[in-house]
C-alpha cells in the first residue's frame, strides 16, 4: 500500500521536481535548443506535471495545500561545496540559538514524542499531535526510517 503523506525529504524532493519543471519551461523558451531538443524537454515537463498532479491528488487536500505553500516559498539554487559548508555552519549556529530560545517547548515536544510517537502505528490523519507538529514545523526524530503511517512515528 502506498503512503498518503510525505516525510520531509520526500517533500523537498517533490519541490525539486516541480522547480525542475519550471526550469525546463524557462529553458525551452530560450534560443539555445533545436526543435527536437525542445520537444524532448516539453515531454519531460508534461510527464513531471502529470506525476506531481497525480501524487498531490492521492495525498489529499491538506498535504497538497502544504506542498503548494512550500513550493511557492522555495527555490532551487546551485552552490559550490565550500559555499554549502559555510551555510551549514551558519544554520547550525542559528538552530542552536533558536533552540535555546524555545528550549522548554522542544523539551516538551521530545517528551510528548517519546510517550506518543515511539512504536506508534496510528495513521497520521487520526492524530492531533501530527496536526500540531506540522503547524509548528517540528522536525521528526529519525527522518531516515519511515514507518509508513506517520513521519513522526519511530522505533527505538
């Protein structure tokens, strides 16, 4: 059975696909490609569009709205590895500062997840905690292992 939600990595990958489609459309409008090359890219764009539409329909209205919001607020950029390292160091520092500002809240989130999300089999659609965590953009404990029912569910 296919999942009816996306974890954070899958959401980002879906955004990249959508942004790639925008890039294809922009590139095809230029004058650096032959007619055949443009046709091939237009077909690829159509396949991407159809796949994204189908996935959004299957995920449901709430997830689709979230994807649209995130997609509209995102952009894909290309940077060198050294630039990426600098940005990652800044991000770590910013996250530490933000965590210190909200330490009590995140301590409560951690306790709540430990009590409710560990070994949880409940569908995310039936969970009030899922809705709250999504609204607050809480990061799951383990994004690498997806249990298939909810991105916040995990096993110890």
